[in-house]
C-alpha cells in the first residue's frame, strides 16, 4: 500500500462548492429541491473524478488498538476530529487507504491506457498498464426513447429489477465480473482481466478487482462522447456476492452517482465487528475462504475483527454524499441483516454530518424471503433514487425501513458523537455538500421544552401500516447540557418497532427516550437527534413532547 502526498487540486472543489451553494438557495423540500440535490451530486461526479482524494497526504496508521466499538469515522489518523465538511475529502482518503490495506487489497490508479467502444448493444474495454494488456466487454440494453441515457451497471444479472430500471428511462449495462476476476481460483493463481495486468498472485481480492472493472467501463463511457450513455449518471447494483461487489464499486469510484447493493451479506454491507455475534450469519473465515473476494491481508482479521482499523459503516460513508440505496433480506440469517442495519445507521451519521441525510435509503422490511428476488416493496424507492440521482428529477427517498426481526442498535456499537460540521474546510478540500439533509417530504410535528432542553418531532416518511419519525433535541441555553430525556405519547395503534441514537422505555402509549452514551452532551445551541420506525398510522403524530435534563 502506498501512502503518499500529491498536489492539491483546489479548482475541482471550488466548482463543487459553487454548485452546492447554489442548490441551497431554495430550502423547499419539494421535487424541485430533490432534483437540485441530484444535480449537485452529478456535478460532483464530473468534477471529482474516480478518486478526488488521491492527492491527500495519508500518514501510515501503524497498528491501532483493538476495539469492539466501531471506529470513529470523523477522527483523523493524527488523532484530531474533522470540524468542517471540506475536511471529509481527506478523511475519506484515510479510510480508503486503510480499507485497501486491511480488507480489500489495493485498487491501482487508472491504467496508462484505456480504450474501448460504446454502442447501443455493447461496451468494449481495452486496458494497457505496466507493459501488460487485457480486454473485456459488457452488454447494453437501452430503454425506449432517445438518448443519451443514464445507466445502471448490473453485476452478474442477478437480483436487480432491470424492468423497473429500464421503464424509468435508464439503460442497463450487464457486467460479467467473472471476466475481470474469476471465482474458483486459488489466491496465488487469480484469473481474469485484472490479474492479467497486475499478476495472478496479486493480493487484491475479487471485490476490488470487480470495482476496478466498473471504473474502466466508466472510463470508456467518458471517452465515448456521451451520445448513447451519460458519463455523469452511472449507477451500480448487484445481489449477494455481486452486492458485495456493488458497494465496493460505489465506495471506491466517486463517479458512481448511485450505489445499490442487494442482500450482500458477510464481506458486503454488514459491520465486520458484528458478524461473529449475529446468530446464523456467515462467519468471516467462511466469507474469506469461500472465494478470494476479500484481499489476502484480511486473513489476519477473520478471527479478530476488533483489530480492524475500519469497518463497513465507513465504507458506506465513502459513498456520501452520492446516492446510496441498501436493500437487505431479514429472513436469511446467513446474510447478517442485523449487522447490516447497524452499518447503514452508522453510515447515515456521515451523510447527516455532510448535510446529505436524505441521500441514503435502507430497506430490509420485506415480506418475501426468497434470496435475490425482485420485490414489490423496493420498486418505489428504486424509482425515486433513479429519478433523483440519475435522471435529475424527483425528491429521492431517504427512508429507513428496518425489519423488526433484524433491527440493530447503533448505540451499542459506538462511543463517538456525530459532529456538527461547518461549511468550508482546512485547506484540503471544499464543502462536499450534496443535499439539504432534510426530509424529502415529511411534515414537521410538535415540540416541547423544559428550561433549556427542547424537543421537536417530524414525520420522515409514512407507508400503509407504518411510518418513520425523528426527534431533534436541542439546547437553547448558554451552557452545556449534560444528558437529556424526551417524553412523547404515541396514539392508539402506534408501536415503535426500532429506535436508534437513543434508549427507549416503552414502545407504545407513553414512551420515554434518554440519550445514548455518545450524544447526551450538547453545547449551547447544540442539537442531537434520535429516529424510529413504528407500526400504525402516522396521523395523528406522536405528541405531548417534553424534554428535561438532569
């Protein structure tokens, strides 16, 4: 792994800041605002390139102390915490380097030569680097109408709702990842286009090799002139092992505007620290040995994930502020959906800190347990995410629908608090922006106060038989508030099914929620939030909010 210092590119981030600032002029959370947020992401996709943090100086992290808690995504390797949105650019680079070193293996820089063609039916890719060459191809299926079209790269043709994708006006690129990195090979004899260039004994695992293949497809689309496909509007998706590949592809190429992993299981979305304790989940040693998906270096962590310098909540955060739609299956224990929900909740904290809270969607609350089935519950949020991030219309989704049977508790996994990041940065980047972080369509609710402690409720989203709510706790005093407890009354028929960033007593009727260990201290004018999903009608909204501090 190379830790390096390169020259900073300020103009790229200045352009992103200008677009982000322009999008925030109108605070309305309407379809127009959602489209503006999507345009911000598209502009950043074009401006940032494959890895916008490639010029960041990343120090050698050494061997961090083992911890059962999830690493603080906001804490830099020098021990300080980021304080501005622009700081995330180089903090993300640190996470990327550590993840490559310990989990996935290295993703090489863009090859010396990438050429190819794009037609209405296929994409060809030719790569030359380090005196070696390789080629692979992918098929293209265009929607009706006239292009150029946005496109979703579908790994392996498994589990993706391609009918809805095409009906939405988005092309489908059918990508065979095995042409880039084959399964069924020994770790010292890996095969496929990636390993033809970088060696069959490369320590890079298949997931990163597949990600490299996605990046080379995007290279060719960029070079094609945009007559058939739009380079700034590319998504990735896949199910099961290909869901693992999709999240790695989206995390390690910032030109991917929308990342949609499906039922990815161990080695995919679920937190690595949580898998050993989740009954029935695929053990890390099994995920490592089943196929060379993960990098060779991960062998030393299969029995000791607490020693990892990173975890998957940070990998999801690497996608921010771009679109992310995580789909999981709570019926197959092997897939570790509880650990997946914790990863998504942790990743959502990064999105919130960047002001892009409405750009991440998580959905495991489904009725059919068939692995990699096309599900009716996912159709509407899929359409919403395609519209917002690839088509530049609509207001997105930004909802969390966690299956009660596989609801993880982020509070049990973190001892850090999400900071309130200012605009700007420390000279290593501009504001990544990417959205207002507001509710894509929810209505504000009631509020309560007791002295300096305030509480306000809003309905984030609702659906037949359930809804998602959020409570913002504030300190309107002039001194620090140490600890808070919120009371609220749920109306008849409303029952909390999952709650995060707080500890609740009761699930129906009169409910109290006290702070978690990491979000109880609020500076003057500071805020914290907790969220929950509940069964029942969303109206009337939970009311009679009170807030008190010790």
